[in-house]
C-alpha cells in the first residue's frame, strides 16, 4: 500500500500548476523592478547546521540547500567583488521542521537588496515593503495584513542593560510568546527587571496602525529608541498613501522572530485567519560583514508552500481563478 | 456551531475543575447539559464560541496548530512542551509548586550524595534544567501518572511532581525536599489566529482574562 509521507508532500495537478503560476507571477514582479535571478546550487558544503538534510557525498558531508539567503550570501561573497544590487531567487529549500506538521521541502520566492556599507538604507527598506505590498495581489489573495516591526526595539535595550546569553534569550522567548509576565519571571532579581518589564508592556500594548508607535513613549528606553521610532514613522508615511485597498498595515513592536539575524526593520505578511505568516523579511546588515564583505542587505521570502496549504484549506481567502 | 465558531481549549482534570465553576453564570459559561454528557465539544453561553475539553498534555498542540484559537493550560505543561504559541496572561489560579519529593527522613543532601540517583517524573524537561542548575546528574524515570508510588516501591529514590496542598504527598508518606519552580494557569493563543485577526480574538481573550482573574 503506497504511503504518502506528510513531511515530503507531493504536489498534484492543481497544486503543481498553482506553484508554477505563482513562481512566474512573483519572479515577473521582481524582474520588473530590476531584481535579477540567481540560482545557488541545491547542494551546499559549508557550515552545515543541525536542521539541514545532510548526507555523505563520498567522504564529504554535504547538505541540501536549507536557506536561500545563506546560500546566496556565500555565492555573492565568494564570486563578486561588488554585489549586484538587486537579486531574486525561486526554488525549494530543505530543512527539518520545528513544528511536526511542517514539510521538509518548502518552495520559496524571494529577493535581496544589497548595498555598500554606509549608504542610506531607508529607501531600500521602503522599496522592499512596496514590493511585499504587491505580493497579495500577484497571488490572488483577497485580503492581507502587513506587519512592520524593528529588531532594534528589543536588541538595543538588552544591550544597554548588558544582558546576553541565557538571560537575553529568556527575555526574547517571553516576548515571542507575548508574555510580559514571563519577562518578569525571567528577570526576577535582576537590576534591570522593572525597566525591561515596563518596556515589554509598552511593546505588547498595541497591535494596530500607525498610532502604535506612540506606545513606545511609555517605555523607559523611549529616548534610546528615538532613531528607530523616526525610521518606522518615515516608512509608515511613505507606505500608507500607496497602501492597496486589500492590504492592512499594522505596526508590531514586539516582533522578535529571527532577532539573532535581523538588525533593522522587519516585515511579515499575513492573511486573515492564516495560521502562519506567508512572507517574512527585514534588514540583516551583519550577514555580509561576517563573510568579509563590507555590504549591507535586506530582503524577504515568500513561503509558497504555506500559501499552497492555505489555498487547499481556505480557498475562500483567494480570488477565484479566471 | 458554524465553521466560524471560535474554539477555546479548556483543560480536563485539576485545572478544569477549578475553571468551570469560575465561568458559571458568565457569558462564557459552559453548557451544563453538554458537560454532563461525554461530549468533548461544549457550547458556551456566547453564540459562536465553543469549548473543547482536552487533556492538558494535548491542549497546547490544538492551540499551536490553530484548531483552537485560545486555551487555558498550566505553565508546567507549557514549559515541558515548548510549543509555538502565545501566552497572553498569567491567570493566577491553579497555583502549585513543582517539587522534589522523597520519603520522610530523606533529605536533599542525602539524595545529592547518592552515586546513582533515580528520579521519577512527568516533567523531564524541568527536572533536567534543575539538575543542570544544581550540578547533579540523575537517571530520569519517565512516568505519566501516580508518581507518588515510585519511591515507595523502589522504582526511584524521589519524584519531581506538582504539589498543590500536599495532601497526596502526606497520604503516601512523602515530603517536599526542594522546590524547583511554580506553576499557574495561563491563557494561551494560536500565534496565527491572534496576529492575523487581533480584532476578533483580543476582545475574547480580554474577556476571559477578566472573568478568570476575578477570584484568582
């Protein structure tokens, strides 16, 4: 009797056609904005992480591509003296899932905006947000929500208080759970406990439109975060007038997902009622310097596998096909 | 019940026994007739909101997968399972200690001195964390219920278990030798449902918190 392994789902006719159509639509959208495709090898040989699908190629331990950003960064750092400023990618990544119901093979389309270090990044961040705002329309999603966050809103107060290691991880985990009481539990007895707990309350107080930024005023670190607040305010002023009718823009001050990677603004795309974000990205300025290249970068990834699942389980969220 | 019915996962057992009376007479009271039956999906007094009755260890999975939008579960269970969900409030009730318990006369120092310490527990993760903090090693004997019997029958030297009043411990001649942590009921939410539809879930979450914190 044939067994359909849930972690390696096969795509049958409609899903396979939808995947091809979506990939073409999104890559077309990116190409129209000057993003050129790079296709890093499916097999990677360097810095293989735990969650990767690893195997031996002769005596060499190798892994299937687990992340496009990492694969592209290696390719660009090795092969380019100066980076192409806009790159796009499409294909599959393979990694062991955190949640048991997630697939190992995941289809993604994404893009990266790369600049020399020191250049102003505001325009690049807004450019990426504008692109992400066009994604729901290209996919036929009836409605979507774009969450705008900023990694520094959590990282800078932690650094200012000298918190690192397990204690900092505990605070980030508590914020990820949106549990200010856990922040107090984690920091019990620490001299910065009351300040960071008040900051957590401020970050978690709202999940709404532009007015959410005002919540930062209640934080003990409001002064420290003035630059980030102004950056987010400028981004909102640029994005709100061009917001498509089917898209809602929300500020999520407590977005800590990928905090070890992201260094600046973060973006997450949701559909109402979807259980997982459908696209995510942000600024990650430490990636290329860590590889010896003085470049800064931001990008996002559209998680097509999640969208395919959503189209199966919630077809009502999508426009009917012509 | 319709497809758009909001589901709240309520725990069976000790926490559920405290929870159900707290909601009696409120807009989120569970239907008394359905509660008497063997049905596990129970309407509430609010149309469009229903409760699922689940074992504590299963409950976080239902919420993390988005089947139930909200849930109430002990923080001890959350810490053991580490599922990807939101923990919106400490509801205060169901408070208990996670304790190391042994037969009367056995001290923490005598347990420390054992060359091969065996601890029976339903909470291996919390126990391992405590052992690491204390610089101890032990063989963990995983159990899912009636841990109190383990030291009496020689299955383990001591147990790590939840203690609320201490009545069960006393009935078995056991005493607490160390407190590893504290637990209480927490309101949890499905990450996706809460972040993508806060306007739908937040009022219900606020209502539940207000109702359940009244007498906590």
